[in-house]
C-alpha cells in the first residue's frame, strides 16, 4: 500500500492545544498514522548523541493513497490555510 504524508509545522503559544486540533483534523479525514514532533522534548539517555531533534513543532499524518487522496488534500489545505486550492 502507498501512503501520503502530510506535515503541519506550527508556532503557537499553546503547543498542546495546537497539536490536538491538528490531530483532530487529520483523524476526521481518515488518518492511519500520526507523529508529533517536539523540539524541546527530552530524549531518553540511551539515545545516541547524534539523534535527530526536530527544529519545529509539527504534526505529521499518514493517509492511504487512494481515490480520496485529492479530496483530502483540498479539504486539509482549505481548513489549515484558509484558501481554496
């Protein structure tokens, strides 16, 4: 199966609220996987010193690539960007 990755990078005072709202949008669109990137998140000591740390807060959603892909993309762009692509 093929997947589409949609990443929303944000800067908002209430990081948890923004993360929850973006995740809710993804779930309403039929997301199949979700990743939250937090740059100031402490990593366990057993992680390597060269572990990659994200630069920005972001929510990443994974959607199956199917006949609904273009519709999901348009809806997501409209909701997040307030535009009509």
